[in-house]
C-alpha cells in the first residue's frame, strides 16, 4: 500500500500548530507549526512506518476510515 491508499486527517492543534494523521495506522501522525509542514512530515512518517511493516513481513492495515461531515 502507498500513502494515496489512506485518508489523511488534518486539524489545528491548540494553542499552535497543526496535526496530520492517518487514523488507520497506529502512531502515524505529525505535529508541526504549519499545515504544509504537517503534510510534508506525515509523508516521511508514513514511509518510516511502512518500512517497519515491510521489515517485519506484515502488511499495512487497510484504511476503513470514514469521514463524517456535520
């Protein structure tokens, strides 16, 4: 699986900063000062976690995340 197979959730963190996370993968998140930096960092975090899964011979979780709109 690749990053495009996953939903990335981006939200403002109080008091400052932004969080980008992939809810389907435990521990896959990035906290940065700007939206752009958070999105760039989540790509690096995803690749690092994906490499760990590959090294263990375990497939990444399938993304079953549903996004609800209020």
